[in-house]
């Protein structure tokens, strides 16, 4: 069993002053995941992914996931995570946390009085951060993961 915390590569904050709209074509017609259907031959509108993926630009940053502890949540090694510091970290949310100076991505779970960082891979154990949370030492939530971007 691997007990190593998932590493994260911090890519940087979203700077709202430098953000240039990149409007890409958006076809509003659905794409069949089963049998093929005829596609519409027109663009319905243009989509800026910044507007779609980032709610709070001043509070948002990107990190790259490293490791396999969150595979069950659809987060793979090398995925780009969009993290929003303005979103409240509640039980059940996937968060970026600092545990004893190391960053990790895990699901936040409250079990009675205990606070856990739970991986989405049975090969990794949950991290109980209750004592560190109450003492104010060694634990801090950096933000909530709002989107995962990975190649297929």
C-alpha cells in the first residue's frame, strides 16, 4: 500500500487583468455517445472557457495533479485542476490542502468530530487532520477543486 501524499505542481493564479477572451465555437446540438446522428452545420455561439470554468478569477489558481490517489474521482496523474479559494470547503468537496507543508488533493470528509482527507483510491489511506486542524499547526485548506481538465 502506498502511503505517500499526492504531490501537486502549482501552475499559478488566474490574473483577471491579463486574461484575454478566447472565444471558441460552441455547437449547442448534443453529441451522441451511442449511435451517430447527423450534426448541425452551424455554430450557435462562441464560448470563452474562462467564463465557463472560472467563477472567481481573483481567487482561482491552477495546479497539476501528480499521483494516483484520486483516480476514483476522475483525477489522473498529470491532470490540470482548477482551484477556487472563494468556494467554501465543505464535507464531500475535493480540496487542495497543505498537510505538514506538503500539498495534497483529497476529498474532505467530516466523521463526527473527526476531519479526514479521503483519497479516491483504495490503495491510499485516509489522512486524519482533526488534531492539526484544531491546533492550527500543519494543516490548511488552500481551495476547492472546481474543474478537472485531462486529455483523453
